[in-house]
C-alpha cells in the first residue's frame, strides 16, 4: 500500500504547511527572495537563522523566462539549478488547468513541501467580478484546500496597493478576502526605494508575529538577515504528544482504534473522552511539530481514532482492535 502524505515544515519558524501571501511593491526584489527560499529548501541549507528540511520545490515563475532564472541563480549561488528545484514559466488558471497541473506534479514528486506561485494575478480566473471580497476569499480558499489536502506550503506572491494604511497588511492589493482566507502573510517593504535595506513583517495563525531586518548584498543580490525584532516563542513540551511520537514511528507509522484502546496503548491515565478532547485541541501541534496526523471518524464500529505519520511506503499492519 502506498500512502503519500506531506506534513513537515519546510522552514521551522518561518514556513509551515498552509497557504501564505507574500506581498510587496513591484520591482522590490520579491522574486529574488523567492528564488533564495526555494534554493535553500531544495538543498536543505539553513535560511538565515531558520533550520530547513530538504524537500522538492516547485517555483512557478510566471513573470520570468528560463534564461533569466538561470542567470539569477548563477549570480546568487554560483549555479544555474538544483536537483530538487523545479521551475515553470507557464501555468493554467485556477479552475482551468492549474489544479490538475499541481496535483500531477505532486504525484510525480512525492517529496514536495513547497510550491511558489509568482504571481497570484497570473493564475486568477479570467472574467467575472475579480475583485469582490467573495471572489478573493474563494480564490485563496481553493488554493488552501489544495495545500491542506497534501500538507504542503503554498506561497503566493502578490503586490501591495499604492495607498498607505495604518495597518500595513491592509496594503495588500485587492479586498480583505485574500488575507482573511490565507493562513499567514509576509510583507516586504523598503524605507527607500533605491536603498538595500528592507523589512519583512510576518503575521499569521501558526507563529508569533515577527519583523526581520534585511540587507540586500549588492554583488550576489541575496537578502541577508541583519536582525530579528521578535524572538521566536516555543510552546513547552507536551508529554502526551511526546508519547505519541515515540509510538508512531517510521517502522510502524499507522495506528487505528478507539479512544479507550488508545489510552491503554499509550499508558496514559487520561480518561478516553478527555484524551480525545485533548487531541482535538493539540492536533495542530502534533502535525506541525511531529509530522503526525490525527483524525477522528465515525464508522459502523463507533468513533475511531487514526494516527499516522508522513511516509511514502506503508508496510506496517494497522492496529485494529
């Protein structure tokens, strides 16, 4: 039996499974930063102070051509590519080919953890009320469903509007439906248009807000981290999740049974109902920190709990009681 599940964080503290908006003014260096992120993750090289898990990356560079991409990578890294980094300069629109193209790519490259779409405007459906709240919300929701179903990070490059705002994230071009449906957002800004200094502000559901101060190397055009304003906050260890992590292993990545059977299997003193409720609350941490999925389903035998880890070849027998 083959099971394709992707859930690990491509870049701890920066990128998690989910759908992100990455916004900034045109010609600010967003595409260079996208290439930098893509290259680091495809090679497993730490990005600034953030650890990276090596994975396949698909970068839809829809405002570039292959020659420009190769020249950019060579200037930045001294190479024109990487084994696990895939580029495309064309793609279908959302609802008209894009969904199928991304799904086919992920079937062929099961170690994919990050897909970058540069830019969101290039894959929007043609026609209709493109800038209503409902339409903006639906676009991100459809992309989010794709990212969530495969457990990957989807990074959507977008532009800011020209008008200023007290809340900088209100400067995202379009309606608030875009930010409302996304999991997280990045905002890249320069104090001086011609300068090399910029700030990268991060706001989202899965991490603490951060503000990174970046300097662009004038020779390589790489973005270098000068300082981070917010120190990353880590939740204290949770003994229940650590027990599950020790039992759901690469050798035996799947467990299925009732809450009562799970309590006995883990050796916990929690009552079955309390255990199920606690796992409902902690399922996000279980997935983000340990790469283990938690599902609770109703079947003819009653309510069943399923715990399973990210694997490609599932050879372990299910624990059915």
